[in-house]
């Protein structure tokens, strides 16, 4: 049985507009992921594999130069891709890992710093169906629906530094989103290379509350607890993307590049990914 190993690197940025609840923020994220197919069918359509990923998200609060956070994650997981028919496919991913959060908060008279650990869990499932209505033009049309869930549990921590420090209680935040959309791929060939140019468009919906809050107890007055909230963000957004896939005739080497964006009236995000796989 052939074995495949793969790696991809991602980088993205995003921003959230402020409102009457809280100031806005901007962030950038980067990750590198290594994986291997434990099983892949001769057609390459059905596969099972494992992966490990290292990621980091840096966030800055608007109008507060010394208020920011850095979240580093170490994740491992498994994935499954299966075709029930030549057209109907299911892709499932599950992962879990550890997180380290470093924070800095402008107190007005100094900077309070924090450090805490946590765990995170993620799962996603995508069901798609390939239509052959434009097959004569080497174009595939693939309607799809997907559901994702991401949970981050953080331990409580006490800030250190100057100014009004405080203690944050433990937090747990879960985000569940769905996407309904369609993907189109135009197949082409360049000498010994098979390729496909991809376009995606979908509607994203978040099922959780529009804003999240945390609990902060001031060190100078333990009886006073504040609940700072994040800005409210619309639950609905446009999800769009485009990319290109390339592979040799023997599929001993394959590469891809992908760009994905999310847009609504309150927040914007994009993520660019490049990767390749080899047979060994």
C-alpha cells in the first residue's frame, strides 16, 4: 500500500469592528501542519490519516497600544474522507490539543500581564455532491454543507505588573458554525501535470451568542467583579475562496494553494494556505 505524507503552511489576518460594548481588534494567525495518510484507496478518493499542527494567533485591541494577547496552540488529530458513491462524499476531521495564552492589558497607569494554559477541541464534517452538468467542459459543480465546532477552555489566572491588576476566572468558549455553498473546479492539463482551478462561495452562520464575556476581579477590591464583553458580531457572513490544485500523472507529488475569506458588516478575515504531499 502506498503511503503519503503532507505539509501545509497558513497565514491570515482579520479585524473586528468596535461598538458600544467594547473596542474593536485586529489579529493575525499562522500555522504549520504535518500529516500522513494511514490509508488511501487506489483512486485517492477514500483516505484516513493523522496530523499534528502548531499555530499562533496574535491579537491587538484598537486604541490601546499596550493591550494584546498571544495564543499558541499544539494540536493533534485525525481525518477521514469517504465517497459513498461516485458523487456523494463525506469529510470528517477531529482534533484536540493544548493552548498557552499570554496577555498584556493597559491599566492606565501601567501594564498588567497574564499567562495561563488551556485545552482546545475541534471537529468538522462536510457533505458534498458532485454534479456532472458541465462535465463536457471539464468543469465540476459541487454543492456542499459543513458544520464546525471549536471549544477553548482556559484556566483562571492572576495578572502581574503595574497598575490595577486583577484575576480572571476560568473560561470556556464554544463556537459552532455552518456553511452552505457551492464549489466549482475547472480541470486542465499542462504537459505532465494535471490541475484544477477552484472557486467557492457560501453562506456562513454562527450559532452562538454574538458577543463573549469574561470575569475580572480587581486585586484592590476582591468584592468587585467586572464582566468585559467583546464587540457584537453578526452571526451571518459570506465565505468565499479560490485556489489551484496540481498533481503528476502518478500522484507521487501534489501541491496546492488556497485563499479563503470571510466577510460581514462587523468583521473581516482571510487565510492563505499552501501545501504539498508526496508518496513514499
